[in-house]
C-alpha cells in the first residue's frame, strides 16, 4: 500500500466514523403516529455498495482519467477537504436542527447564514463533492460514475421528501 493509498484509507475511515457519530447523536426517535421518512439505512447501504463497486472498477481501469497520478491525488485531496468542510459547516450551522431523520422539528427555523445563504443543500452538496473527489482519486471515469450516480439518486429522493415536510 502506497502512502497516498494509506492517507485515503485514513481519511475515509475517519470520515466514516465521524458520519456514524453524527448519525447516532442526531437521529430523531419515532414518537407517536408522526410519519418520518427513515432513509438513513438506505443511504448507508447505497453508499457502501457504491464504494465497493467503485473500488472494484478502479482496479480494472477501463476508462482511465487522463490526469497524471500525483497531480490528480493532490487535486482530489483538495476537493475532498473542501467538500467535507462544506458538509460539516452545514451540519454545525444547523446545530440542534440537524437530523439524520427527515422531519420538521418543533421550533424549526430557516437557516439563512453561512453556506445556506448561497447553497440550498450544503450538507448534501459537500457530501457529493467529497464523493466526486474520491472518484477522481480513483482515476477511472466508470468508477467515479458507479460511486456518484447511486448516491445522487438516493439523495435526490431524500431531498424531495425533506422539501415536502
């Protein structure tokens, strides 16, 4: 394993642990007859399957990106960091109103500061930017598509449900 691969493994593992921690701490329990869209498990499943598929396709290199390895890795790490920064900025901006459950909470307010001033869904945007960067680092267009497309699909469903709440 190269030092860059080890760095990506550490970053990916740390990110996963942080997301699990956020999911556990912000999950809203079902109370009474309230209908909540429980998409957390579906999102995690899709992400896991997409990552495994992308890593397998990366090994085949059927549609190799025409960017040299080291510059591609540097660019991918920069984009990845920016995406995670945007995601966690959004999560912390929402504070107690952030939840992994699509539900409108009591006293919910519309956040219009920070990234929410310019981006409609900065937490999801940051997530997608980070997955794009991971796909870029893999160096294969097909791997990137297999990573991004299922995640975009499941997040679009989640956003649709959130916006109906």
